[in-house]
C-alpha cells in the first residue's frame, strides 16, 4: 500500500519553536497531531493545507502522538472529524477530565512541598491554566494501544513510547520502516521526560526518565528509515542518537551523584545546583529533569530517599571508596 507523508509546520508560543503535524495520504487523509490553539497556528494550518490542495474538511481522521498542547491544540477546531485516535490519557486532557485535573494539581502541590520547593514556585494552577489555554476541548473516539493498527493507515502500527509524556505513542510503518516519532525522538534537542501524576490517586508516580530510557533502548533494534519528528528536521540513524543521549544522561546523573555525596539534598536544591541559570524561568522543565536524574540514581542503587516529617532528601548509599 503506497502512501505519501506531508509535513505541516506551525508556530507555537513556546521556547521549542515550531511544531510539525503530518498529513498521511493513504485510503484516507489522516492528520498526525494538531498544532497549538492560536490564531497564527490555525491560519498557517489552513494555508499549508491549501498548498496540498486540501481544506480542513478533507481530513478524515486525526491521530495524536501525546497530550501536550502543541500537539492537540487545534483538534476542537476540526469538529467535523468523527475519528480521533490517541492514548487513553490523551482523552482525559482533551475532555479536561475534572477528576484527573484535580489529581494533577494535588499531586504537584503535595510533592513540591515535600521536595523543598519554595511557595512562590508552587503556582501549579496558573501553569495548568496556561497549558489549557493553548488547546481546545474535544474527545477521543478511539483509544490506541501497543500493536494497534488504524483503518486508513495501512502498514502502520502503534508503539507505546512513554517518557516525554505517559501518553506518548509512535507509529511505525512495517513495510517502509518510516517512523512517526512525535516528540519521542528529536534530532536537535533531547526531549524532556516530564513529571506526571499517576493515573489513580495513591498509586506510585511514573518515573519519566526511566520510562524514556526504556522506550529509547527498545527501539535500538529497529532499522527506521526516515524519522518524522514533532520538532526539528526529518532524520535517520536513530541508534547513534540514542546511544549518545543515554551516555550524556548518565554523565549528568553522576554529576548529581557527586553533589549529593557532598551534600544530601532535596530535589529543589539539586535543581538549583544543576540549573542555576534556568531553574527560575523554566521551573517545571528543570524540576522534571532533576527528579529524572534522582530516579535514575535510585534505580541503579547509588542514592536513596530519606524522609523526615516534612521534606524528602536524597543521600548517597556508598562512600567514594566502595564505588
Ligand atoms: Zn511538542
């Protein structure tokens, strides 16, 4: 089955810059990801569709790689479409599931307090409002899971690739080895494994960096041809990219370990040490990255959590001589 893949590039108000959607022309016309909800993005979307001789109403279905606003933003503007696919968690964000959003807020409020984050950084509600501002309300019609195929996208199968987002899926074409990567693999920057609450209150939180490492290791055995990412250029040779990313991350973890060995610290203190210039302006990102490194060091037995009644600190488990 032949198909064509066309890239659509839309502006975003975020530091990451432009985001890509893709049009797959097969038996049907499928839109992969839906930009961010701004006037500029909607206009650019219509204009670029026009160069493909398409209008929004020609799109038959949408597949969403993950729930972030720069990927689901315009779904609600395409309300003639009755097939919208994505991971079950994307549905909670699209529908603005009240219970889930409450869980989200209380999760961060509780953890940030325990992690030593000063109160003026703890305005989670404002951060959440800002996120929702750039998406539209809608709903999935079909939930995607590992191994699923999608009618009208013959040859493609769904791979769950969590890490950057718990909801992240990618699409592999088994015939051509083309890989629609969303933000799972980007060439010019490493994707941030972002903190998220567990799906149910009281469950253990997901460990985004560990999930991300697993997802990356898992695809090392594939020979993707072209990789179509959510940001940056289309690329290939993901094996080298992944090996480099893993090594770089481990180096950063050992930098954190050296610091903790000197000074048992709260996650916030480690965050200030790792990102002295950026922790204030990019608090959510830098905190996620920091906690990722701490989760990694715990997972390889180098550090452990010590909790007193108010704060969580991390300490090294071995002195230098035994390493
Ligand atoms: Zn993105």
